[in-house]
């Protein structure tokens, strides 16, 4: 019986040594209210694994979809969604020109597009967003607590190299609206 347990422990230890490094992906969210707007900054972390890099360099268009919601918590009922917005970032690598074609759209409107030489710059375009004026603060109640939730997924949805467990990655940040 001891030998069986020793062999099981050895097999488990070997599996741990040879398992791929799994780092939790997360979204860091920062809301800020200025000039009748709720500005939202967010960053998706730990997404660029070697598999992601290979997929991008294969020439497949990879799309990151961020669903952003401004919500107010409720004690006895479901939280109320005040406003919602969708931010989409895409990348397509051109192996002949060795350039990354990147785009960003908000609620269907093209915000920016560029051809980038460096992979690090393309990574920033896909995963980091600063002070996006997504929501109006005109209808928010002063001294009330709200939160911004950001959920991310990729398309094509079968892109298992990004989220192999098949679910979205989400992050949120609370804030008190002061007027």
C-alpha cells in the first residue's frame, strides 16, 4: 500500500513539473468622473501566451470584445444596469509587410486604426484602454455607489488558446459619485 501511494505522489509531482504555467488572466478597471462623463480605463493582463502569439502571427484576425457596463447595486433586487457599451479591438498580422493592422471600435464606431511595426505596440492596442468617455454622469445620483464591470472574450469564440476553459474574463471597480 505504501508503494502505491509513493508512486501516486511521484506521478503527481511529475505532472506538476511538466504542466504548463497557468497564469490567471484578469481585467483591471478604473472609473473616473469628469465633466459630466464617466471615464473608464481598463487593462487585460496575462493574455499573451506563446499560443496567442502563434495565432496572431499565423495571419488570423483576432478580436477582443469588451462589454462594459455601468451599474448600481441593489440590496433586495438585481443590480441595475445604467448604461452599457462595447469596445472592440482587432489585430491582423501581415507577414509579408511584417506589420500589425490594429483597429479599435466603440459601439460600432471606428475610433482608431493603424499599422504597427512592433508586437508590443499591438499588444497595448488590444489590451489597454485609457479614460474612454463611455458613459454620461448626468443622471447619476450624488453620493451613491456605482460600479463599472468589464467582461472580455475573443472571437473567433473557438479560440481556445486564449481562454481554454471557455468563459469570459471579468473585472470591476466600485466608485462613489460625488458632485
